[in-house]
DNA sequence: AAAACGGGGGT
DNA sequence: ACCCCAGTTTT
C-alpha cells in the first residue's frame, strides 16, 4: 500500500470510528463557540472526567460570554477552585471581556482573532476553529502526538516544542474534506480511549491498527519518546491557623495571594518559606520538640502581619506537590497576644507604605500585604477561592 | 529551549 | 513512585 493510501485509510477509518462511538459529553451538546472555548480551556492538562462537573457548574453560572465578562473575578476563581492552573480562569475571563468589547460578544470565526485571546495557544486555537467553525486547522495535544507518533513511528521527542510544530503539519495534512471538527476530536478520542499511554488497546479496539507502524514493528510501548520532567524541588513551609478573639472570635486569619505567580489571587492560610538552614529542623525533629521553631515562626508571622501572633500547638503536617515544587508544610494553631493590634491599624499602615512594596515577590514586606488579610468564618469559605491544600486544612480545623 | 504553572487519577 | 493529562505564558 502506498503512503498516500495508508494516510487516507487512517483518516477515513478514524473518522468513521469516532462517529460511531463518540462519548456524549456536555460540550458536545451543540457547537456554540463559547461552550467549545470554555471546554477547551478547562481541558488543558486536565482529564475529561475531572472537567465534566466543573464545566456544568461553570456554564450554569456563566452561560454567555457577557455573563462571564461581567462577573467578579473572585466568583470565576471560585468556580475553578480545585481545578488547578488558575491563570486559565483569569485569562478566560479576560478573553470574554475582549470578545465583549471588540467583537460585540460574538466569538469571531477568524483564526488570528481567536489566537489573540488570552490563554489561547496553538492547540486551543485549532480546537476552537475546527470544532466550533469546522475550519481545517490542526489541534495537536498530547493525545494527538502520541497517536501520530505511534501510527507513523515518529521518534522525535514530543517534549520538544519543535516536535509539536512538525506534528501539526502532519495532522493538518490528514484532515478529511469538510470534517475538521470531527476528525480532530476523533484523534483525541482515540488517544483517550484506545491509544493510551501505558497499555494501548490495539486489539481488539483500534480502528487503524492494521496500518499502525509502531504496532507492526512491535514498538507501540516504546512510543512516543518523551524526556522525563525534573522532580519538584522541596520547600519547607510553616503556617499558622490564627484564631481570632473579641469581634473576630470563631474566625481565622487568611490572606489573598499576589496578582501574579503561583496560585495568583487565591486565598490561603498565612505561611512562610523556611530558609534552607532552618528547614532541616522541620524535617529532622518531631513537632512536639519544636517549641523553639514555633516561637520563631510566630515572630516571623508577626513581622509579616503586624499582629502579635502566638503559636500554641502543632496542628498537622501536610505535603502538597505542584508540578515544579513540593511543599512540606507544618501547621500550628495560634492566637493573638495580649497587646495585639487591630487589623484596621495594620491595613492603614499598609496603605501608608504601599507605594514602596511593588517589587516584593514574597510575603516579607509587611506594609503592602497586611491589607490582603481577612478574618473569615466557615461560611466565608463558600465565597472565597482556596487551593485544595488549604481547603482541606480549614475543613479539618472546623470539624 | 527551559521553566513556571495545579491537581488528581491511572498503573 | 512515577506518569501524564483535549497546554500556555514567561524567562
């Protein structure tokens, strides 16, 4: 069989297969470009099963571009809580605002305009253009790179950006006339359901195994080639659950993270990065033996918040692993010392000195950050967005 | 080109 | 324990 025929076999059989077995997913209800857009952003580095409940909630709360554009950012982040990569949510809303302002609320049927939206890269551009508008653009994600690497026995490292570019050209050449949306989804559906990373289900499931080069050469388990990621670096952090008193009785102190960087704009319990030389203590000593460390943490948190914070006892330890950082955290229960200042004083001090704090990337500049602190009760957790790590700890605290 | 950027599920 | 997921942005 000629190469051309093998390619046509692939496209034809895959498309037919998809139209038979495609899953009934919420974003396949219709081709509303906004619905496609939201789904594609949520699906970035996130499994279908994880996305489904978030997608339904999100579309219910923000049914249109306009509804999303007009919503408070905190509400959008709250809907994204636990889904990860929170800049996706903020970029999506920025995109909705751009579509509202520049395109009258209509997602444009134009590649360059779509590609210009925040959070929309090469993959998502192709996905929106093909699925919503049936334009013949490739949409190459991890699934597609795996499927095509195997079918065509491509040995290029799929971790390299240049590999994605070359696979995009190949994928574009395979799109059947007038069926871009279905074909691109077929490619991904095959990768998700059959041509899986660990144990590809060639037989009896794969509609194109007959001419799959990797399988014919017995290399379906070796492909695709991908360099493995660096392990996350460890960071030791100490946190405090500060119980309020007086008018703040029953509440705890939380703060909002900066507008950029890790977990941007999310809320958290106050904590700090231990210097490398101190970090060893946390690793090597039982929590009970660490009165000295606790005292140090109280002092550092005092400097951070402007409050007189007194750690009283160890609460729990928790590990939280991001892609690139491994947080090893120790939580202390704390309360406020006798001469504690009011939060209002702290806030005004922050306002007073806020001008100089622009460059601070961590929470080591007292003046600017204090205004980001807030006392909250259990009921406030339903409005403020927290990363799962802190959500778990706070629920445990209020149990 | 490499690192930053979450969190969870599969094996 | 390790892999990877319907990736994008920043450095």
